[in-house]
């Protein structure tokens, strides 16, 4: 069991070279958010931007396209009802799928197609995880050339495994490792001390606390992980570093704040990343 603390994060982290430009840091595609859940798309997108993705694009349905056009000044937009995203995948370095996207047959079909056709890492969260648990979609992970990163909380992991939540909590190390090995994925199981596994090793994140117990935090985490994948970190490194930085950002506020919002995390995120260097 490996504990992801400041020393371990420093080993993974790569400082930016002064001569770097946006093309060196990849292009993250965010497929998140829907009517009534635009915050999920916003926070996932800005999580990617604030953690250094060279370019970030949000794919949105027509019903939310104009809303996102107003909310997201730092992100490019694609209208998924006007283009076939499956014909435009080559320019993206990673995909973040699922936060607030809506559970329906159209999105479930899109997820399956992405798992089949996108030859790079995909981060799946929230609604995406629920759709993975239906109609044998989970089996699509087994034949992927690149890792899929899943970021469930216990309820979502219960649906993926058909196991009781309390049973998972009591046996989380064994269950998580076996699941990741079976499906060839990287699993980040959210908890007070989040567990991450690639099916071989078990990592325990050491940062984070209850000030971040509010909606939208997980959306930011997914965006951060996708961003680090785009920046050419190995998928397991991106997941470990993302979890560490996400939790460390919350700790910044814990002495003086009873609770915080996802916006607070976004404001401090670049500072927390930079501090790993010192």
C-alpha cells in the first residue's frame, strides 16, 4: 500500500519549462453538463483549465450551448447536435465524460462509441458511471487500448459491482483491486482517504477533509485528472496527482472556513499545484 503524500506528489510532478506553450499541454474534451446541471460542465471544464490543460473544449447539446457560451470564457465549445463528435476525436488528448450529462439512450450510445473508438484515456464520472453499470456497457472497458479512469463514490461503485455499500466499505481494498484488474481500468474510489488502484498497486491519498463535502467537487476532480492526462502524465500519475492536489486545495481553507464551494477550489488550484515544486 502506497500513501500519496507531499513527497510522493513531488516525485510525480513535472515543473513547466519556461519555453513551453499551450501546444505542449494537450487538449481536453469535456462531455459534461445538461439542462439543470450546467454547473457540472462548468466545474469539470474549469478544473481542467485551472490545472493547466493547454486547450479545453466543452461539448454541449443545443439546449445548453448558449448558457455555456456565457459562463465559459476560457473554454471552447462544440454543439454536439450540430457535429458528429465521433468524427472529430483526433485533436483531443483526453476525454472527461459524465458529470451531469444526463442518463439516456443517446448518451449511453455515445459513451459506448467513445470507449470503442477513442484510443486515448477517458475519465468517466457521475452519470457516466451509472450508464456504465447498465446493459453490459462495463464490458466495453476490457478491450480498450488505453486505460479508462473511473471516479465513483460508494453509491456509484455499488451499482458497478452489484455489491452492498457497507460490504464494499469493509472490503474496499480487495474489491477495488479485483475490479480494476478485471476491467483493465484505473479506479479512484472516493472516501475520506480516497483509494486509487490500477489493479496491481493500492494507493491511499492523504489529503482532503470535510470542508469540501459539497456538490461539484467531484466534477472539478475529473477535470483535473483529464487535464494531467492531456499534459502527458501517465494515467495513473494523473489520477494520483489529481486526487492529491484536489484534497490539498481544500486543506488550504480548513483552518478558517466551515465549508467551501467548488469555486473556492478553482480560485486556489494553480497556487496549490505550483507549491509542489518547493
